C-alpha cells in the first residue's frame, strides 16, 4: 500500500463536515471584536468526522492519518504567507507534533483572581501600566503583564498547569490579538469571546455515576512538517499562530481551530 493511503495509519477515515456551524465565531458581536483585535479573516474553525474509536495514546497516528486523508487535503484551510489568502495544504506532511493541552475547566470563575489581585478593577476596567515591550507585544496594562512578563510580581497568580489549560490559551490568544490589535479597556469582551468559543468547540456530558458535568474532549496543539520544514499552521512561527485539534471521542468529531498572526480584515466585505 502506498504511503498516505488510508489504512496504513491505523485505519482512520475522515470526512469534512462543512454544515457544522460555529456560531461563536460567526456571530455579529464576535466578528466585530475579532475585527478590533486584528484577527478577523485570519481565524477559522472547521469540523471533520472520523470512523474509528479515538485512543488518546495513539494521538500521533490519528493526527498523521488526518493530514494524509484524501478528504482532508482539499478541505483543510490555512492562510498563505503572502497576501493572506485562504488555501489548502499543497504539500505532503512528513512529520507531526501534537502537544497535549489540558482541558478541565468548567467555569469562568477560573479568571476571578484577575479581580482579586487588582489586575482588573471591580467595574471591569483593566488597570493600565507604563508601556513596555515583551517582543513583539506592547504591554500597557496589568493584564498583558500577567500574561507575558514572567518576572512580574503577579505572574504566579496562574500556575504553569493553569496556563496550559485550553480555556486559558484561548483567553490569552484573544487578549494578545493580531498585528494591528486595538486592545480592550475592559475585561469582559475577552472573557465572553473565550467562553463562547470554548463552549462551541469542547464537548461535555454528565457522568452517569457522579452526575457531575465532565469534559469529554481531548485537545492538542498541532504542528505539521513537510520535507522542507514547518508547513502547518504556517511556515513562519509566532506565539499567535496556532492550530488546536479538539477531539470528541463520543460523537467522533474533530474540530480544528486555526489562527495565523497578521493584519486582520478592517471592514465588512
């Protein structure tokens, strides 16, 4: 069997699910926020189905099979480097990296400490600070300091395992935005957007024994390489360029959340 044909990577077959709407990204309010953060037109979610039981310990085989699948290759979207056009992967993936991203948070109270620690005032306004740079980001408020400056006094209000959480990653990505990001003065738009998109991507169910809600999705941060080097999510790496794979093992759905750092759309087309 020729390399790359379904069947040589554990028998996963994928299908594109273009009908799956991601309302969290397409709503008018979210689009207007993404425009302000210079992410509009550069962020996208796509859905795929698969036909075998997902086994987390075989995630690398799963992701490799995904990139080789003939139903994925013409449908998986990414941004070209130059004019920022949406294209499909025109190259053969030789190697992948899939980093486990913990996904356990069920409540936005996770972020309450931003108020408790004086990063955000009770009225929701983010406390300003003197401008500094944490390459390539401008830091002009305490929130970005907590997110980026490791030797700042409040950095440790979130532990490293908490910073690794998918909900925290989403929140941080929205706070940092794209190349011409206009930052918010208040916290709520960041929290609200992270929450909506998190809920849209991540699956939960009630545990039949404990009756507690639990998250059933597995999340990976994915990078793919061709014979030249990194080819996905982009040939140029940036903290704000990412692709997360969110796997629902029960429905056998895979959600791909993709963003490529750059200058977002300025106006409605």
